[in-house]
């Protein structure tokens, strides 16, 4: 294993071959994450294949630039840098990437009109992709490859585990549309009859002239663990209910 690691040492040097391989690996790793998001049919407005590739490539390029400047300042530019007092901290470039990616990630997070938050996983994936690009740019290939494997496992295979955890939780949030504001009382009574405690209700009176129905978001707690579908089914059987789903 130790010998295998040393086989990659030439690619860690700041040579044309080393730079080319690093950028290609960054493009490949970012593309793998972006392709997984595309495969899961995420909305085109959110980050996809090209966005992940560009983020990872840009982060890798940032580290390469910082390494290049460090080598030049300690070599051909050393005398001039000493005369004018120029100093550089290579870690600053990476830190700026991590800070900057927050703005891009925040742009993928949206709150729908039904008070449903979307895009958190995409934002987290972009942030991880940027960190992975920094690792590739620094020549830490072992870390980057292991990271992309773990990220893909998290995105692809842990979704079912997450769904099981949510379904077995006593906390339940659901969005419901109904005919009239007078119906909110019957919904509350139905929820309480299921031995559930209502923590919060966010009501939207809608606008029937524009075809927007009355709606509400319920935050409730179940007295005992039970399938969430049982609660949703019980509420949906009320005559006034137009639509209902868990959020």
C-alpha cells in the first residue's frame, strides 16, 4: 500500500502532466456526483451534472493556483518578494472557496408555497464537491476517491434508511388543502381523535378568485409510533379535504 501511494508522487508535482491529471480527476469526480443528481430526476433549476463538474474543477484549479504562486515566490520571485515584503498563505485560497460555495449552495435551497424546503441535499453535495476538488487540486487523490465513494453511497443508498427513520418518527408534518376556513375545526378534531398533539398550525387563507385553495401546514406529535399513512388517510377521508401529503 505504501509503495502504491508513492507511485502517484509524480502526479503530485506541479508539472504539466500532474496539473492535467488533477483537473481531469476533479472533472470526473464532480461529474459522478452531478450524474447521480440527474439520475434521481432533480429539477433542472437545481444543480446538476455541469454544475457539480464546474464546482469541483474550479476548486481544484484554485488549489493549483495557490501552489503555483507558492512555488514561484519561493523560487524565481523570491528575491523580488523579499524586497517588497510579499507573503502568501496557501490555505487562504481554499478557505475562500469554502466561503464562496455557500452563496451558490444557498441559491439551490428553495421554500415552496406549501412550506416545503427543497434543495438541502443539493447544497450539501455542492459543498462536498468543492472540498473534494480542493483535495484533488492538492494532489491528495486517495482522499478524493474515497470521498466520492462515500458521497455516492450517502446519496444513493442511504435514502431508504432516511425514509424509514422519518416514517417511524412520532413527529409528523403534513400539508392539507380544504374547501372552507370553517373546515379547519373538523381537521383539528380529526387529528386529536388520533391521539396526536398539535404543536403548530400555519394557515393560508388562499385566494379562490385566483384558484388558490385554503391550506394549512400541521406540525403534530403522535402519542405512539404508527405509520404516517394512517394519519394522512384518516384526515383525507373528511369531505372537505381537497389534497393532503406529508412534508
